[in-house]
C-alpha cells in the first residue's frame, strides 16, 4: 500500500492504544565495541546497535510482507522516548545518512534500529587495583512514559544481547553478563527500565611485568649490601641511595596513570609501599651497623692509648717516688672507672648522689641498646629481610586474590 494512505489520519503525537493498555516494547542489542574504559573518569565508551519492537494497530495492512522504509519517514511515526541512563555523551551516527532503520510488518509491528555511541558512567572500586573486577551497567529507560503507558521487556532474555562475549579489550576480560528488568521510581511516577550488567576482570599480567617484578628486583638488589663489608662505605651507600631513588621513581610512575584517583589506596600502592619500606630498612640497617662499628672503635681507642702510655711511662715510674707512682695509679683507676662511679661516698652531697645515680642508670640503658658485635647485624639481616619479605608477600597476594 502507499505509505501516505497508510498514515492518513495517523497522529504521531499519540502512542498506540492511547487511553488503554500500555504499549509493550521489546528490545535487543548488539555490542559492537567498547573502545575505552577510563579509571580516572570512571566511565566507558561503547558502540551499540539498539533494536526496539512494538505493535501499532493503526499501521496494520493486508498481506504477509514486510517493508523497509526510508529512515527519514520515522518523523511521521510515533517512536518510544528511550534514553540511556547515566550517559555522559551520546550521538547517533549519520554517515553517510542517519544510521536508523524502520521496518513495517503487516500486523502493525514496527522494528526501529539505531547505531549509537555513548559514554556511560561506571562507578568503580579501585581498592584492589590492578587485581580488581568491575561491574558496569548499560541502562535503558523511558523518559516521559511511565509504566501505565509503556512496558519494556527484553526480546529473548539474556539472548537479547550479542557481541559482548566476543569483545577483546586491552586491559579487561568480560567475565559474565546478564539482563535485568527493573523500575525507576521518580517523583513524577514509576518508569520502566532495562539493565544490561556485565563484569570486567582486569588482566593483571601486564602490571606484574611492568610494576611488581621491577619493584621486587629492587628489593632484592638492596639486599646485596648485606654481603659487602662495613668498611666499604661508598659501595653500600650507593646501593642504598640508588635503590631508594629508583623505587621512588617507580611509585610516581605507577600513580601518574591514575592521577585523578589518588584518593584511593590501591593494592598496587600497598605493594610499592611495602617494597619501599624494605629498601629504606636496608639503608637504615647499614647506618645502624656502621654507627655501632664506629662507636666500638672509638671505645677501643682510649684503652689502647692508655696501654701505650703505661708502656712509655714504665721507666719514669721506676725513677719516680713511690708516692707519685701510687697517685698515678689511683688517678688512672678513677679515670677508667668514671663510667660507673660509686655513689655511696659519704663526702658527696645529696644532689651529687642523685646525679651520679641517674648517670649510672643512663649508662646501663645505653648499654642495653649497644650492639656488641656490629658484624652480626649484617649476618641476621641476610636471613630476616628475605624471610619477612616472603611472609608479607604471602599475606598480600592471599588477601587481594581470595578476599
């Protein structure tokens, strides 16, 4: 039949079954591509082929044929006011003409197809990044017609969506997807809504090769200093400072890719912080061992000097008087025992006794923290640092992979 005769008296401003039962709109779609998933903006961009079917009894004609009409004739027909919920930017492709399809069946069924590219918001939880799984949605809803006017349904349930299982994304793998039928309760009424929900699992292998392996190797490189003697100050200092700076650069580089989401404490930040702590601990370990070694050498120096003075003064002592010899011996014993003075002397005043007791207690406390053999610090570090690092890694990977 002629299209003009078919639409004679047709009012495109009124929905089918106006004033009666709601119009049932069955939808299906193909996901052509998901071009980008942005963690910083928390959205994804997808190109979809959206198909909508409904029946308009005003367009029934005789015969068993279906006709594909020019897309510009859609301006003469009533079409649903479907929109994409949480869409930031969307556009309809128009090369070489508007990518729309109108197909009319003899029983009044209309097939309306569109090719749309849309950027949709997707709230992401990045606490387990890069071992995270994100759940995103594509939601279709009627803008003006509530559930008394239109009813949205999926044409074939989960089989209404195609193409998503064939997608190959750079950082993600589509785990599973499913369709839902819901309602949106607004102040102006209850509106029908269709939901496509899909889960994206991030491919962690790239991040293992880019971040986890280099940071682990830097930690192991910092342990090399434990096998270098304490006297090799330039070598050990160079290893410690170089590994700290390299680790800092690696941390800055890993965070620069997610500059707008620095408020999140991500799994990769935790691991880099652990590695930085071990590297910094190796540098501090050398500082402690070297300081203890220098203090021990400084303590030995006066004793060796005293022995040399005693050997030199033997001839003078033999030629001196017994009185002067006793005075020197008593003076030397007092000097050598000055670290632990007897505070029970009756000639001492009260405040001097208090100072003496406090001085002795301070020497005891310092003695508890004094390392007697600095070389043992490196010996224990060779075992403790790798052991603790392995334990921390076990807890880290167990927590973020299984919890």
